[in-house]
């Protein structure tokens, strides 16, 4: 069941907004991510559970970051903070946050462009803090489902 809707989305995104993000991080955003920003500009996905490539990758997204969001949800500010003060690789852009403070990232370098990754803030071995969730954003978004407790 893919995402049915987003609650608390951001304001409409312009081409200038996308250019600003790309200039700040020195990249070209993957087309699928630009479409997601244009359609929702962040927010809370419903349903919010996702699957990765491995069975143990199942998780939940608390919210997707938005352009010009508040201090908690702003894409540029949070991505810059996570890359500068934590060890989120510069080849990835954090695009969503989990309830526990981990992030979902999208590849923005030539060798990983458009791939979706999980970054764990508390992985005991920092070299193993990031792993591949999906080969592209559309495949990742298609895994969303309701969490059964």
C-alpha cells in the first residue's frame, strides 16, 4: 500500500526553492525527489511504515523534511546540521526523520544518485551507520504500509 496522503505538508515548492537546495549542497536533486517536494513539500506520510531491502530494515517515517519548514522540519537546516555535526555522508541528503531520530537519505553523488539510504544515529560501528534501503525513491515509497502492532 503506497502512501495515501501527507498531513502537515509545507507550502508549494518553486523551481527557485529546488535551485536553492541544489546550490546549498552542490548537487542536482534526483527527479523523483523533486516531484515529491513539488507534490507535498514534506509532511507526515499516511501510512508511515516502510520496508527496505532486508527484512530487518522495516521502520517508520515520522515526517519528511520540507523546504522552509520550521526549525524541526526544515530540509536545508536539518540536512546541514546532520552533515556538519553528525556523520551523515556528504554524498547523501537527509530527506525524512524517523521517530527515534534516525534519518532516511537520498543519494546525491554520481555513484549513488537517487538511491535511498537509512542512517542510524546510534549505530555502534560508525562505518556501518548507513545502509541501502531502495535503489530509487519510487520503489521506496511503494513499500509504505500500515504498521501492525
